[in-house]
């Protein structure tokens, strides 16, 4: 193997190694981008993803749960279910306008998750325009 | 911010609603007991069919002679009152807050429609202010508190629009908006805003006398 090719492959391997976590974190995510809404009445909610993962990992004792599960839950009607829903769009389980009244609608799911935690922790935005910034 | 906002959108809602409801019930009892002393005969000739007929006719634009005589005022006042009542009940952000708090949800206005209707409310208030200043017969019966209640009604809509467009400090504006709404609800039983109760009472009273006793229309 020529030396040059070995260096190149080494460089690629190192790059992939260091970039891999970036695929799983959402470093560049600043807003909730949700395509499920037929029309958008308000601007998308501000949401710096990694500030939240950092806080959650630091602040909360999750009892052996995965950090991601804190928001990316996947329990549905079965409350013992502890799988994560990372990578699954929220709207797959929480439709904008659910037929089943027991299913939390998409907007309410977001609001309960974000606002609920912010109220409980007495930190973070809770009024409409604090998240839906123009 | 957190504590004030949570208090104003939480426990304070019950305070305002209780003052509104019991204030109006108290006012109704006070006025009927006054009528028993000053005009007890109304209880003999009061009739619901005449009361309801009078109320309904006075709720239809241009159905009364007075409305036909003042067409501009009629259009402005109907548009104003319809917008004033519809916007707070069907504004998207309000319905979402009710759904979060009580789990009840209903039909909502598109945001642009709610914004337009809010501007119409403010335009109506401006019209009423100018009318009270310029029209001699209106100026003659205008007191300071008549301008004051126009201000009380204007503030929730003005702050609501500023909060919607996020002009000035949003956090301050949203708190002012909620506070202004509470002031308006609490002021209803104690100011002329109580005409939401006095209108049907007055129409029932006048309607029963005119239609039932004098045999004439009261519209």
C-alpha cells in the first residue's frame, strides 16, 4: 500500500471517529422543525437541542434511564416500555389532530414537554412568544 | 417573570372570574330589590315574551329606529362589540391555554383574522372617544369614567397586539396583556361595562312596559 493512501485512509478514519457523535447529537439544531403541520400559525419554536441534553445529563438523576428518554420517550399506552424514540418524528405517535382522544395532540405534546418542564424547574420560557420568537 | 406569569395565568383567573360572576349576580339582586321599592308594578306586567322580543330586536343591526337614525354609529358599534366578544374567546393562543389548563378546546380564528378584529376594536374605541368629544348630545352626558372604561377595554387589545408582534419587551408586554384582561373582567360589575347585564334587564323592563302596557313598539 502506498504511504500516501495509508495516510489518507488514516485521516478519513480519524475524521469519521470524531464526527460520529455529531450524527447523534443535534449540535446545529436551534429550532423545532416540524413538517407535520399543514399550516404554520406561529414561527417555529426556539430550541437549542444540545443545551438541553447538557442540562438534563447534568441536572437530573434519571434512574438508569437513558438521557435521551427524558424527551424522546416511547411508552405509548404501555407505561413500562422504556425504549427511546430518537429518530422517530414526534408526529408519528402524536398527530396534529388525533382521532383517538387518549392520544396527546402534537401541539399539546410539545407544550406539555417543554412548558411542563420549564414550569417545574422554574427556568426557561413559558409564555407563547418566548419560544415562538418572530 | 415565571412567578408573576404563572400566578396571573393560574390562580388569578379564578379570582377574576369569581369577581365577575358574583359581582354581576350581586348587581342583579341589588337592582331588582331597588325596583321592588321604587317601581314594584313592573313585577306585575313583566313578561318574558316581550322581554325576549325586545332583546332580540335590539341585537339585530338596523332593526330599531334609533339605529336607522345613526347608521355610522350602528355599523361601528356592532362591528366593535362582535370583535370584542369573539377575539378573546377564539384567539388561537387563548384556546391553546384553555386546552393546556382544562383540556377543553374549540374552533380558533386564523391569526390574521384575530389581528384584524383587534385593530377594529381599537378603531371602534377611537371612534367612540371622538364621538364623545365632538357630538354635543354625547358630550353633554359624558363623564370622566366614560373615557376610563374605553381605556380599560382598549388596553387588553393594544397590549395583545404588541405582544403578538413582539414589539418592545415581550415578557413585560405579555404580563401587561394578561393583567389588562384581568382588570377588564374585574371592572365589568363595577362600571358601565356591566351593560352586558343591564342591556337585557333594561330591554326586559322597557319591552314589557311598551309592548304589554302601552301597546307600542319599543324599537
